[in-house]
C-alpha cells in the first residue's frame, strides 16, 4: 500500500511538470519577442519532455509492482 501511495505522489509530480510546461508554452505564445521562442523551446519543451518521460517510467514501475 505504501508503494502505491508513493507512485501516486510521483504521478502528481509528472503531471505538475506537464502542466507547468503547457503554461510556459501558453504564455510564450502571447509574448511577441524573440526571447519568447527561446523560452518556449528551452524551458517549455524540457518541462513537457521531462513530465512525459517520468510518466512512462512510473508506468513501468507500477507494472513491475
């Protein structure tokens, strides 16, 4: 039971990364400046990619348990 609670917390972390990446990308879509693309491509994409990778790792961990 403790392992499932830990996985639940880890899924929340992955979801938080995905949501924060989407918020960063949404903000940069309305910001008309060359730096906005760098923030979009740098921070936004890294947050979303990190969230997806963590999510996939946690699914594999859950299947093994």
